[in-house]
């Protein structure tokens, strides 16, 4: 088991996997709550343009990806608010702009082809260089710091934007902050699972955790555990079985999700039978669906 | 701005009004919704803004909190122009419903504690006083025993009480509630009315946007009735009129959109789509 620690590239890969498993579910919890689950995907595509820009200008692709993804995230927030484009359409604009930009720029880069992009599309954790690790560490610390400082405000924002406004919170600033934090998280995870699967690590652990939890805090904690288990487990499995690490990590997370759905269903049935917290008689919201009561009526 | 803020109302006779709207105009997509509303809500008053759907009552309330911008006119909160108002911990806003965020579960206690966001410093841990305020708020709406439950397991009426508890947890002295009785069963309505009566006794300012007075009839000191974006009545609450105004009447709300964003026509099935299209800042 310890033999994979003897390889320097695996040491770096493990560090990256730990950071990714830790950071992505935390930001993912806020994104899911804000119903922006696909934001990470949109930003991932934009990051691809950044990668190509880095290759074209012979600078670190991770750095240029961070810069371009951040700009993309800010731009998307502005597009969403200013032009009344709905969130999903704004995301679609990012998707296509990002991919097209990446392919265009890589075509201009001497000695590079779309195949060069493949390692960024699907991840190549084993080729992570030492300087990449340092950048990833700094980004991860930054993301966690932002969430520690602004977490309470972001919780209110993601719960209900109008309430956030009525509390006098800086809604515009917080929205952009969340988008930028998500962008940096995408860059952190990019090398491990690739831009096409970045969002999976933000969303799947959260989706699994919420099957088993009734609180925001516990959901986030569980999601981090699931994220860490998937990324470390997936990386180790791929090392011994010679599988693609990014895909293995994501499929492992999906497996955890399936187990969580079953376990969560059983747990709910058991507590319901025991009647520890009897369900209210008048309710339009069954426990296992996510949307609330029917507003227009007094009785269901 | 005192650090020892107690949640008691401001009783000094020359205290500025809790809210003041001066010739307030607002519009959605160029369609005027408020057409020059002048309103002065003295500190400590319990008052209702009434009116049919589309009268502008919700918009007025949202404009008073800066959620909807005015096209002209001015809003003052406790004497300070809205733009420069920073003392948000004095304001407790109760939205029309719990949007339940996204799919992430949250407990009743988490939601209630989030009402303290305006009064707590970043990176601060919750103090004993913070937790006591949350306990008190939960007790005030009789939900102490549900604190650990997920809010989505609660009925609509209980969720409404959670929202009131969230406002209470910040210990504000000025409450703004958007149709707290809508979609709430009779028993929960009475519980809400009791909670609001207690706020009034404490000297808090309470502004309610209501479709009908219902069980709040005896709590409301003053009612302003809006029609077509103008105040058409200001004074004692209007007499109960017909079956719909009786306390406990279970009203079937004809408008499917919870935001009631006020096109000026009376509700018909045909315009519900328009309503939906005209809500800004909604995703």
C-alpha cells in the first residue's frame, strides 16, 4: 500500500487529490444551495481558454487558467444581473465561448494540438509539476479562507437573495465572490479530474451527503468526507488497476451517491415508522422532495 | 447604533419615523407600479398595508427595504436615507415564504440563527447571548422542539413561524412582514397573531403587507390601503367586509406567483404569465 508513496509523481498527485477532495465539496454545497450546480462546469470550459492561453504564451497554464476563469466568473455574474439573461443561458454562453476560445488558441500554438488539451479536459494528475502543487495549495488556502470569513453571509445569500438584501448584505459583491471562489476551485481540481468533470466533484458529494442529513453543516461535513474518500480512493485504485484517475474518482463518487440514496431512503423510512418526529398533519412538502408547500392554498 | 441594543422600541417622542416614503414611484419594465406614495410609519406602530393583487403593496414594502429600486422619490429608514442606512440589525424582514434555498437541507435552528447575520462580525463564533436569542426566538413561535428538524419537513404554517423566528433572532425593533398569513392554516394563523401581538406590546414597529386582516384585526392599529399604486385609505383598519374578511376564513389565493409583483390590473388567469415575466432579480 505504501509503495505508491515511493513515487514522487504520486506524492504530488496525492497532495492534489486531498486538496481537491477537501475544497470542492465545500464550495459545492453553496453552489447547490444557490441552484448554480452547473456554474463549475461553465467556469471549467472558460478555464480551458486560459489553459490554451498559457500554452500559447508559454506561461503556466494553471496561472492563466486561474486568471481567465476568474474573469469569466465575474463576467457571468454581470451578464446574469445586467442583461436579464437567466442563469442557465448565461452558463451556456460560457460553455461555448470557453470551448471555442480554447480550441482556437491551441490551434495558434506551435507544436500543440487539440490532443494537448485532452490532458486538461480529462485530467492528468500524474503529470502535476511541483510548481503546480504550490499554486494549488495557495488557491486552496485562499478558497477555504474566503468561505470561513464569508460563510455566514453566503449561507443567507444562497438561501434567499432578497432576505440578504433586506439584511443590508452586499449582495452583488457576495455573488461575485462566490463565483470567483468557484472559479479558483475549478482550477484547483482541473489537473486532477479535468475541466469536463470538475463540477462532478463539486456536486456529487453534496448530492450524496444531503440524502443522509437534515442540516447544512452536516451536509457540508459529510460531503467533504465523501469528496476525500472518492479522490483518494479513486487515485489509489487507478494507480493499481491502471485506470484513468479522473474518471475513476468521479465514478467512485457516483457509487457513493447511489449507496447514499438507498441508505437515506431506509433511514427515512425507519424514523418515520418510529415516529420520533411525527410529520406535521398539514403539509405540502413531503420529506423526500425538495420543493416547499403550495403557496396558493391553505389546505393541500 | 448602541451595542446594547435590546430590541425595545424607540419611544422618545421625537424619534424619526421607522419608515418614510416620500412621493415614491417604482416601475417594472416601464410599467408604473407605485405612483407617488407618501407614507410615514412612526416608530412603535403596528400597521398593515392592504390592497388587492397588483395594487403595489408588495412593491412598496420591497422598495422600503431597498429590494426594489425607486424610479423617483425617497425612502428613509429611521430617519436615514435608504442608501446611507447601515443599521440593518434593527430591521427584521419576514419574506412571504421560505424559498428553501436549493436542495441542501437546513435545520430550523440553522435558518433561525442566520437571522443574526447583520449583527455578527465576520469570523466570530456564536456567543452565549447569540444562542440564547435563537432559543428565545424559537420559543416565541413554539418551535423549540423542532429546532433540529429539517425545515422542509415542516408544514407551510410552521415554515412561516420559522421565518418569523429568524427575524426575531436578530433582535430587531422594526419588523417588515410580507403576507405572513398567506397559505397558513387557521391554527398557525392564530399562533402568528399572538407572536405579532407580543411584538406590539414590546413596542416594536411592525409593518405587515396583508391580503386581508383576518385574525390580525385586533392587533393592527392603522391600515393603509393601496390601489393602483396610490394610497386610497389611511387610518383605522377598514371594517370587515363580507365572508373573506372574517377571521379564520380560509382564503384561496388566486395568484399563483408568491411575489405578487403588481401589474396594475386585477388578477385574471391570463395575466399570471405576465406576472412571472416581470419579476426582476429572480433566477
